[in-house]
C-alpha cells in the first residue's frame, strides 16, 4: 500500500503519462489527406455526442493485446520507477487506480486534442 502523499504523486505521474500518450495518439487522427467533410463530421459528432464519432476517437487500451502497448502493470512500473519504489509493493488497488488515472487522462486529452485540431482546421 502506498502512503497518501506517495499515492497522490503516483496518480499525478500516471495522469501526466496518460495525457502525453493521449495527445500523441490524437496527432494521428487527421493527416494531410483528411477531407473537409471529415473534419466537419467529426466536429459535429463531438458537439452532438454521436456515439459513432466518439468511437472513432483514440482511446486508452491497457488490454495487452499488442506487444508494444501499455498494460496496467507496465504503467504502474513506470510510475513506481519514477517514484523510486518497487512496483511489487503496490497493492492491486493502487495499480488499478494508477491505470484508471492514466486512462482517464489519455481519453480526455485525446478527445480535447482532436476537437482542437478540427476547430483549428475549420476556422
């Protein structure tokens, strides 16, 4: 179990990692060949909360399905390394909270960045 101050720092680190990864993932949403119609469709779908458009947004996936993708354990290991603690001293609850903080920050940052890019392009 992590002490409260260490736990708070772990969550902050996981949030930073998730935000950075979400921003990076969002950068792949559009490219030089993206049509104006696509930008408009994405923007309208975001404004309307259209599930089909929301499903197109990059989303955190800690399933471990792909060898190079993060998992809850690998995120917790990164956080533990930065904190200078052994990941094995973390409870499953701590690892879950770290993973949740990462995913929440990833998803929020990716959605915000996609919206920002679409607005900027359409302006």
